[in-house]
C-alpha cells in the first residue's frame, strides 16, 4: 500500500538547530517508535502489479522496455517526443553571460530533425558508465540567473551504468543519441552507450533473473588496471546489476581471486564499439542485496538515512540527488518503478490525502493517519514522512533551500537560505 499527502503550500519543512532534537536524526530512533516495523507491506508480486498500474496511468512517462521496445518506429512519433522539449522562451545564461540566439540555431542543427526517416530503425543499447540525460544535445550549463551555479535547465537526470536504453535518433555530428529509458527520455553522449548487435542480447541482459541491488547510498567498484573501462565505476542506490551465471564464474577475474566476491556482468564496448560484457567483482561486504529488499517500513527508513547529509544535486548534478531522485532511489531498492519527477510521482496509485483547505487541526489529524515512509508533496517538492515527536511532524528529504521567515524580498517572498543537502526537518503547520 502506498500513502501520499498532497499539500498546497500550507505546511512547509522548517529548519532548527541540530541541538534541539538530536535523536530524530537517526533511523533507529524512528524505527523504535513504529508498530511492527519489519512487517511486509507488499510482496514482490504485489509490487509488480503496482508497477503495471503506474505504467497504465502514465504510459508516456514510465515504460517496461522489454515489452514496448520495437525494432522500428514511425518517424513522426520520434519527432513528436523530441519536440516535447521546447527551447526556453526567456533569457538564459552560461557562466554569467547571456546566451545568444545563435546558440539555439546550432542546437537545432545538431538535433538533426530533418534526418529522421519516415520509418526509423531503433538501436538497443546499455549505458557503459554513469552519465546525464539532457534536454538538448549540449553539455553547456544553462541557467535563468547569471549568478546561479546549481540549476542547469538542460539537465534531465542522471543515468547509472548498465541501464537499458533504446536509441531513437542520432544527432548530426553523431556525438549525441536521443534515447528512451524506462523512466525518462532525452539526449545522451553517444560515447557513453554500447549498442547491441542483436535485440535478443540486449533483452536477455535486461531480463536477468539473478542480480544485485545497490543498497548503499552509492557503490564504487575497485580500481582495476586490467579493465580500465570499468575501473572505479560508480552506481547509485537502487541500481540493478546482473550476476554472472554459475558456469560463467572463473577462479580469477582481472588477476584477482573471486573468493569472497559477487561476480557481476557489466556492459562495455568492444573493439568495434559494439556491446560486450565484462566480468567484475563486488566484495560480499559491500552494501548490496541479492534481489530486491523486503518492503517494510523499517527498510524504507533505513535506506533514507543512508543518504543523510549528502549534497543536493538538481537532476543528478554533482553526482548527487534532488528530492524526487532521493525518493525514487529509495523505492527502487524494493523493485518499485517510480517516475523520475515529483509532479509525476504525485500521480502514483495508492491512498491519497489532501491538505487543500484544511486548518491546522485537520492537518494534524491527516498526518496522524500516515504511516512512516509515506510520501508528502508540496508544489515542486516531495518528502519522506518519518513520524511525530513532541508534537512535531518530521520528514527527511533532499532540499535545495528553505525560506527565512525573518526576511522577505521586494516581492514579499521569504528570502531563500541554501541547504543543498539531505536533511531531517520538522513540518511547520502554521
């Protein structure tokens, strides 16, 4: 069962000095307060059905690539999804300088829309390293404020290594690919992808029955001079890494014994830049799990606190997470296929409560009904509910800034104070 609370601006996270309630900043504190914290909430089969409902509700946002992947797609369909992202109709800046009109002309040429055929053959590929999905084929950091160094408006999201993608189109220079993932689409550097020679090869890896899930905030492979392409490769929480079959496991991988390690298969590029697979070692002591974690309240809270204190990163910038990626990474550890953005996560199936028009007492009554691990939404923001302590309600979330109630700008809005971190906050219901 999924629980969500929808806010309308009344009830916002606030910050207090860390010395006020230090106990609230540990997972164990909140787990001790829960009745039956280790009780299963949903089985794997129920989560599979839940994911199907998500895809049915938002078929353009969340997809099962193994089912939807076609070898050919009408060109007009490809053009339509590329054109979903329009150039911003406002002044933009790069390194403090205004972006000129010629910049958009170059982008439009690189997008190569005229090169889309009436019926296009797609390619099936995997990401071979961590990368970014961009709104447009450009690495230029673009903002709507010349002093902003945090919010790149062209950044869609981060992409883990070993993510399945469908290449729908290539840019004019062939340095960029427009791709569809299970949760997002956009432009990715072509050098970060390896294309399968056959769809079956791609599909078999996607449907691997035995896999690891990264349950730490992140996992970094060891240094490897024998296979530099996978050396120190990094995965974020919730990443799924297929295990090698028993008959594929040797005694030694890259001059290291496999004793005490999981042996996994990672996508890489061959000599002809085609998709191949490399074996890699992940020590048993790593924060990983074979298969998906059991979905319990305790496990949800444990996963959330593993990211506490880490930096906020809009769309995966700075190798970090924003509010919706924080939530998505937690829940993909249990096998959930959540949408990427908070406005889409707000449409998830489940029990929904609304704060719209509620007074303080009514808001408290609604919050008292929420189990820990529920999602709380305010416009443009999502948080994970922890529970109640000393008449305050607490959340943990990745947050960029909060408003200083003692200071207002010329428009009457609270002056933003930067946090840029995953923090525990009490909710202000005033």
